[in-house]
């Protein structure tokens, strides 16, 4: 997209940029064949999911072994003697802090995913 659309065009305003993106997306998905798809277009091979989409994500249940902290409205957590910025995308999420087996750090986990490590 960058090479084919953004580097070759100067858009006067948001409306013209939106139209340019619409035209590029139409060509990319419905006209231009892709080698990775056996020279078919993405629209030729796309099938919608049989699963129903739900935007209501169930709260994650941590195991209760380790300390769980809610990220504040600025993207920070306070843990032990630290106040650490994680991300604004994590606002109001709960993060589990697990001690590193070596005892020199804590591992911040979001659900099952290790997202950061903080050293003493």
C-alpha cells in the first residue's frame, strides 16, 4: 500500500485520501491476482467465518497465585515500589505480576501473554 498508493500520490484532503484508499483496496482485493493465492484475487478465495462474532469479551479469570492490578486511566500500573507505564491500550485491563524464578524481576502478563518484565 505504501509503495503503490502513498508514495505515488499527494492527497489534497481527507476525502481524496479516502477515495484513493477505496480505489486501491478495490484493485488489491478484486482485480489484482496474488502469487501467494495461486494467482487468484483475495475476493476469489475469501470465505466468511462460520463463527458468530461477539464484541462482548468475557473477563479473564487469573489463577489467584499472583498479584493482579488494574491499569489506571493513563495506562500506568503501580506495583511494589514502581509506577510503570504500559500502554493506553491497556487502560482498565487487569495485569498479573509474576515473580521471575530467578528473583530479580517481575513479569507482567495480560491473560496468558507475557507483555513486559521489570527488574529490581
